C-alpha cells in the first residue's frame, strides 16, 4: 500500500496557481499543526529575546494575511479591517483574552477570507502598492509562502525548545 499524497503533492502536475495555492495552504497547516496541543502557558512562553512566542507567531501571521490579501489585494481601508493588518511589532503582542484556540480560529477565518479574495483575481492582476508601486497576486502568493514557511520553522524550533516535541 502506498502512502497517501499530501495536497501539495497532488498538484505536482497542476497549474501554477494550483501549485502556489497548495503550497501556501501547506504552510498554513504546518504553522497551526506545530502549535496544536500546547498549553496556554507554553504557547505564550518566550524562549528567545524577541516577542516571538508560538501564540505570537499565529497572531502575527494573521495580521500578515490581512495585510497582503485584505489591505493590498482587495484595497480595503485599514479602518474597515478587524484586527491588526500591518504585521508590525504590535502584531506579536498577546492580549489577556488571546488563547491559542481563539488565535488559531481567527487565523483560519482570515486565511479563508484570503482565499476568497484571491479567487477573484488572476495571477497577473496587479494592484497599487505604496511601497512597491504595484504588486501582482503571483508575488503575494510567493511572499506569503516564504513568510509563512519562515515562521513555521520558527514555531518548530520554539516547540522543541519549550516541550521537546518534534515533527508534526
């Protein structure tokens, strides 16, 4: 019996868009799987000098998703977006009501909104960007894969340092 294929493997001969979407979703799954099952205390534990914590990674990536898909791609006014949509230092800060469960729930909802927004654009569709001049959906996908994978790696190391868990 052969091992079932992962979603990103099932698109090995897919279109560019299918590959980009599958790999971004893969990294999204990795980050939430890596922190799943942690205690609230451990999810907030700082083991590096920065604000980086397992729970903070989820909160930050939620803000980054909002930034690139809601602010940049959909061109929504930041005042109309619930929660941090800048991905700045404040996006790492945990409030007293932030639980790992609620942070993952909000992250999943924001990722679903990102998918919905992206579905209305072609990879070559460009939108204005204050910093970049313009940005295409293709670039946003590539950037979000890089950003999410980087932080999934951070979560992997933090988890091992905090409770010794490795792998998924």
